[in-house]
């Protein structure tokens, strides 16, 4: 081989090596030239809280397909999934792996306790954290790199108290998940507002994550003789609670937060779920969204899929506006400029800290379906 050719080959190899050594990740090179921007998603895809992960993943994959095919978004996105099985410890490990090994430009998390555990890591690493199903108030001030796709559940707790009081209930019981920051927020705001209105919370019982037998709590609430129960649980808790409500013969009107909007509840709780009124930040899916969900997955629209669909489109919009190198810092700056969005989950605003502000909807389970409460 000619010595000149050898020198050229060596120089090319050295140059390539230098690029790989000095590049933080694939996304730092991807100046909208077809290279995939990696986004990590840490979700409960197995275990008790899998309904959250399943709904979020439905929405993410629908949006991802459209983003990567559309000329509207001059970026390609690659989603890297990690299953935390609903555990905070596994969440922390997954977040560290996605940041340090996969070199993601952003993180997506689900329920509040997982987002709360992820926020300090994301903030210290200066990686954007975009939460999809987290409604804890503390996340609103968790840091400059933390963006919240849903409103605070404390706001929903207040409105639930006002609505239930207006329906004529003056004595209520509360059963809440004390292992989740958002449900604790909702319980606290509900109790305060209901009592401020002149009502009486005759019993407020909290349960832990690992519990599946709620009979002791329900028996205490029944003994206090409320006319209504505010069920402030997570999606994985509701079916067991409703089955035990029926078993114990609790004769009271049931109200709930938005976690009641799950096919698992309708299928698992049956007639006990009928007539439950619940309060949620999720609107009603458009016919187009219903049809494409059915076409892709063969089932209806799951809870959290609309929010996740909009969330990834928002991330793609911000990524598309970056001029030059795509980094997490650049993404943070562009996300901070998005103050309103009109999507499948409705029209909503973002405050100065990047927290979504959403309308509250009142719905009910009627004839095995989710319907507006009138």
C-alpha cells in the first residue's frame, strides 16, 4: 500500500476516534441531520401499578410513530424504556443508567413517587425530567430541569370537596394512599376545604403500598356513618378496594380521583363501580384518537395515553426549535418558552416553572363506560 494512503487512513481513524471520545452522546452530534435523539422512559410496566406504564407507553408510541414520520418535526426520537416495576429503588437505578450509560437528553417518568425520586438526580445531572402522570405539588418547585405535564392533585382535592359538599353530603369518609405524594396532597386539600365549607370528615384512613386488605379501614369508615366516601387511591388499588366495599356492604356514595378511569376498574369491580363519580384532569378523547388507538393496539384509550401523547409531541416541538447542538440545556430553554398547548388531552397552560395547569372534569361510570357527570 502506498505510504500516502496509509497516512490518510490513519488520520481518518484518529479523527473518528476523537469524535467518539469528545462526543457526550449521539444527540450532541444530531443537529437535525437524522440522528436519533435519545429519551429515556422509566415506567411501571409490570407489577401493581402497570396500568400507569401501559397507558403512558400507548401514548408515547403513538406519538413517536407520527413524530418520526412527519416533516413537521425535523428530529428523530428514540425511546429507551426501563421497567421500574413500581419501585422507587429500581427507578433510581434506571435513571442513573439512562443518564450515564444511554446518555439520554431527557427523562420521562410516571407516578409521583418515582418522579420525586428522579428529580434530584436529573437536577444534579442537568438532564430534563418530563413527568407524565405525576401530580405531587412538590414537583412544581423541584428544579429548573423538571417539567410537569399534569396539574397538582391538591387542586383536584379542593374541587372534589366543593362538588361533594354541593351534592348535599355533609359527613364524608376518606380512604387514601399514603405512599404517594400526590394522593397525600389531595387528601390534605380535600379535608381542609370540606371542613372550611362546614362539612365534617368523620374518618380519614391511609394505607401503604404493599397492602391489599382494606377491610379494617373500610370498617372504621363505615362505623363513622358518613354519607359519602372519597376514594383517593392509585390505579392498582381501586379494584381490591371496591370488591371489599361490596363485601362489607358499605351503603354510601363513592367519589374518587381520576385513577378510577381505568378499564381494569370496570372489568374487575363490575357493578360496584357503576355510578361512581370521579374528578380528573383528563378530558374526553377525540374520535380520531380513539380510532388510531384501536387500530394500533386493538383496545380503547387507556388513562394517561392522551397526556403522554401530547407530552412527547411537546418535547419534539421543543427539540425542533433548537438551533445548533441538541443538548439537555438547549431543550430546557426551549421547553421553558412553551406556555400553552392544544392537544389530545385538551387545551392547557404552563406556568413559569414549567408546570401544566389543566381544567378539572367531573365524570362518572355509567353502563360500564366513562361519561360526563351532569
